[in-house]
């Protein structure tokens, strides 16, 4: 999604909530910009759903506060709760037509009967179901059912939309399709949303900002490309599927390009830092290509061609993550199954790791 204005519509300040002696949710501050989508990421048990319930005014923290448009709100704030709507893993549709399901919240909130058809029709058009209002929900595919659930929330015109892993139960091809659809729908309407997910690809497609939880605390927060693409420590790198960040020293800076020494391996990166500056470099696996050591190196604009050896080959769904290294220098590359077979990739094999300076 495109970058949104910085004014926070929803803010959490110094939230604390304890469940056991071993787990406490403690959020010092978290902002959700108006018109943007914040993805909340983290491993199981990190507090993602707990934080969403507190932000959604469904659970009261022991201390701290939630601000909606600058006003403090809590579980007793009826007006605040009416400004929010949620979509869950299960669409929870009742037997009847699609239009009846979408109109449910309008009826429960006392919206005049005369206004409901127009709002339902406009929302169904927004989610790509404009010609299906009279269809039975029993005829829906999984993706269509989630669109109906999304429409049922959006028709309420909430200030904040809460998404609790709504795409988790979908199969992989449909999930990828729905990621794009959710992004389009939210972006086109300028909707402010909080999306809890464990899927980094979903976060990257749907959200413009991300916060990562670990043990009830935020360990990284910012633009989604930075959080996922530039992890600041080894744990976060492992969580987002990268090798630990490389540590190096800038040895020269010429016309916007930095030469960085990483324990004897020189890497070219784009930046504007002075020589002698210690740095960390994070390189996503999908940005690294592997070339057989005996192959002719291609004529290319790629500035980094590093001779390494394969350290580990790990299956990762439809691809493999291949870890390569030379001394303390280590990278991970995302490689297709076909390429692994064709190259005969195995531990100890010499390869060239290629990646751009950008």
C-alpha cells in the first residue's frame, strides 16, 4: 500500500496486561496512521491477538490507554466500539443471501431500513461481488466467503478495521490472490486497518507499516520494507527468514556507492556514509542468485559477485533456502526446486552469490 499521512488515528500508550507470571503484554507506544494498514507480526504466543483485542476495545489492559482520534477509549466506550469492525479467520456467515449477511451489522446498529440496500450494494461492488447479492452463502468459495466477511465489516464504515488472520485458512494460491485483493480494497477506500498475521508475505503485500512482537513487547516497528528487509538483530533476521545481518566497515564512499569490508569480503552497497563507519547489511534471500562456480559469469550490472560455498540446503515450501558462506560471511538465497536439481546444490559445493548493490 502507499505511504499514508503520519497522523495516528489509533494509538496505544504504555499498555500492560499479564496472563501468567511468565507472560506480560507491554506496549510502550504504537501508532496506527490514518488511512494506513499496520501489520502485527510475531511467533505464536508473542501477544499478537491479545494486542488486537486491547486495541479493539474487547479486553481491558491493567494499565495504559488506547486513543482513538485523540480521545481515550476503553471497553466501556460504546461510541468507540461502534467505530471499529473486525474480520476473523472464520467468516462466520449465517444461512441466507450474501446481501443479508452484509446487512446484518447495519440492522443490529439500527441503521434505517431505507439506507441499507444502497450501502450494501456499494460495499459489494467495492469487494468485487456486485452481481452476487442475491446468491446463497452456501454457494461461495473460501475466498468469496472472506470477501463477504470483509464487506460485512466495511459496510459499517468503521474508522478502524481489525483483521485477525483472515487469510490463514485459505490454500496458498487463493491466499496470494486474496492478499492482493485485500490490499486493493483497503487502499482504494483509504481504510485504516490493523492486520494480525504470521505471514510476512501477507504483511508486505497488504500493509505499509509493521510491528513485530516477541514475548509481549515490540522488538521492531516501522515501514514494512524496513522491518522485513533490514532486520536489526540476529533474532529478527531469523524470524523474517534471513541470515544474521552482515557486520562490516565502510572502507570507501564514491558517488553514492559504499565499499564495505565484511571480514575480508568486500560488498558494494548504495548509501552515503563516511569511510570508517561500522554498518550492518541485511540481504533478503530472494535478492540473492546463485551461479555455479564453473559457469561463465554473466555480463551484468550486478555489482556483487562473491565466491562462496554452500553451507546448508533447507526446503521451504515451493522453494529451498540455501545458506552460503565464506569464513564469517554468510548469506541465504531463495532457490527454486528446479534450480537446486539442475545445479546439484549440496553442502560444500562452490558457488557464486550474486546480488545488487541496491
